[in-house]
C-alpha cells in the first residue's frame, strides 16, 4: 500500500504557504502550523511591495540573489497559473527617477547598474530615457522629470492577493491547517515511527531560538488610494538617504516604501519617515496630494548576518528555510524549487546555481 509522504510545515507566511501548496500538489499529506491567524498579520510578506526587480536590487545585493530574481520572473507566472484565485502580476519594467540636485548620485547608480547588467548579460540592458522617451513610457511624470533610467522586463505582483490565493489553495488541496498553534522543530522527529516524513521550518523570525544568526530589519510602507495618479510600473526615486519606491497596484492603490532600520521594533512609523515617504511621492506626481492613506505599516524582515537567504538541513528530513530579508517575493520561487529538488534528489544543483548557502551533512 502506497502511503502519501507526510510533511509538516511550520509558519504560514509567504514561504510556508508556497511550500505547503506545492507539497500538497506533488502528492504529500501536509500539515501547516501557524502561530497566529490565517490573515498573515504577523508575516513580513503582508507588509511588502512584492517587486520582482533583480537588476534594480543588484545595487545592494549579491549576484546569486540577482540570478534568483531573474529565475522568479519566469517562475511566478507558472505558479500563479495554478491558483484558482486571480493575483495581479505585471512585467512592465522598473523606472528610476531623480531630481536635478541628485544627478551625481544618479550617475553613480546608473554606472553601477550598467556594470551589473554586463556581469549578468541575460538580463535586459538598462535604457537611459531622455524627455521624449520618458513621456512615452510614463506620461504622468514627464512634466516633472527630464530623464530617467528604465529597466525592462522587471515586474511585480500583489502580495495581499497572493497570500489569500495561496491560503485558498491550501484548503482546496486538503492541507490540514492549524492556526494559533505555534510549534518548534524540536516538537517533531522527522522519519521516526509515528512522526512526519519531512519537517520544514519557514517561521522567519519565529525560528530565532534555533537559528541564532537571525535578526529583524525593520521596514515601513504606506498604502495609498490615489485616483488621480496613474503609473504604469514600479517607480523608484533616488533620494539623498535611500531610494524610495512607489509600486502601483490595481484600482489606483499604491505601496510606498524605502525605510530600512536595524531594529526589530514594530512600533508605529515615525513622523519623519512618514513625511519623507509622502513628500517623495508628491514630488513624483502631484496627484498624491489628494490621495487617501489606507495604512501605515511596519514589520521586521527575517535577515541572516550576511543579508542572504539560506537553507539548513538539521537532519536529512528537517529543513529550515530563512533569511529572505527584503527580497522575499523576488527569491521565493528559487527557494521553493531548491527545497523541492532536495526532497526528490537529496542534492540541489539549483542552490549551487544561485550561490545559495545550503548547510547539510
């Protein structure tokens, strides 16, 4: 008698939902344990812009993460196609803008991006847009900016829609979900009689007791409804302190963010950071002046000491997947496929392709 493999997933954030859904579709009997409610209020993935921008992010991360991001641009459409609920996905590129006083920083950034693309030539080359080309790409900002940098092929999706769609998919594929049920990896002995065949720890900062290198990096985002604003793609503004992004979602909803603070403090956003984000958005498009603030959100992203993701095999059948930092949506498909490859082969060429740290005996 062939029994389904029994897999336990700890954590119901982005990685936990994505892995549990994929395991169930591949024939596993899956249990998911989530410390909080089904609405993902405690998940870093809920407080995100979900941009898929490998070349833009190459300015601050390693080539392996860039390759993971490029991989995700192909994998996300495949993954979304399997879900019964729609998830907004767009691949209209990324637009980089700057004000006149920031031209020196813009030149430095452009040169860095150009060098990075030459190292990763499978990514589309960045394009410098003069006034007319900018007006053709993004008419609503052309009166305020005379030039821009355009990164073709980059994308985004709607993080909230995806989390809901994945949760629905879990129910449709018979995943046994336990909310308000925190568990540790020590609660299970994968492979022992009467125990799960596999245990996957996707708890983010909830795994700190088992992974001492984890820390939280605070992020702040503002969600706006701006009926007077139309942007065709995620737009980044070079700023004296940090690049600010504006990610347009459906129905004139925009996610604005940038702040990154080395703390796990989840208190409300400061007046200073809120003013900076809103003021920057207004300088991009005056229509943001009449926008309505839907939410001002804070969350701590699970981050390892090198700011890179990793997988640890505590035993051959107990894996910890963590450290997605600010790149969760951009690298989650690669992390998923690395884990699925390990399940079937007890090896993972994909991890080597992405220079991903995969610790095992």
